[in-house]
């Protein structure tokens, strides 16, 4: 069978094109804008009507894009005087928060067990800790020591959870892996 005779479905499997809707494209453009401008949590993005005009889309399309970004904890909207669209978290913080929320929901509903979560953490975190051990700089080590020391003094479960999170963030930062 020649390339001309090959069914279209075979070619489609080998080179997939991602087709996104307008709202997804605008959400990606807004993410790029936030990153390129170096915007931080709390920074003002604009008002809805101004953003729609800037990105050349209708307000309903922009609203859908903003919903996508809000579901990823990247932006927040406020109404009234002084309101508008604001950066809520950086992309890596938003992703981490979304993942943490999803895991918490899965544990609460019983769709995963604590044992499954611990197994997944072992599979991910042990190699990450090994990488951190090779790559950690002095600042990484200082941050990790502070988190461990503070965590060892904590007694309240909420306080322990906070320090646990800080320790894991310090290990991931030392490994140089923003995804983790």
C-alpha cells in the first residue's frame, strides 16, 4: 500500500493535530501574556471588556477562557469598584493547587485509598529526592533545613500539613523540577 492508498485514519494517528476552541486558545494566550509580562499573584490583568477587545474575541468567549483559567487557580475575578481580573497564582502554583484539591477530593470520596496515594508519592518522590541530593545548592539546603526544623516542632495537624507541604516544595525546588 502506498502513501496515497493509506487510509486517512492511519495518517491521523501518526501526526495528531490538537484542535482547540476559541476559548482554549484565548486562555493559552492569557497564560502566555501573564508569563511574558512577569505578572505575579495579585497583579491586575484588566477588566473583562478590555481583555475581550485586547484578545479580539467576544465577551462570552473571553468568559469561557477565564473560567478555564479560574478552574486552574490561575486567575480570580472580583466585581464592583476596583474590580476586574487578577492573577491568582503562577502557573506552577495553580497546577499544584489544582492537583492537591483533586487528590483531596479523591481521598474524601474514596475513589483512591490512602495506601494508593502513598504508593504514588513513593514512586515520584524517592527519585525526586535523589535528584535533589545531587543538585541542591546552599539556598536549597537552608530552605529544606528550616522547613524540617519548623515541622519537627509542630503539633497541630494543620500546622503539620503546612510544613509537610513546605518540605516537599523545598525538595522539588532543589531537584529543579517545577512540575513536581
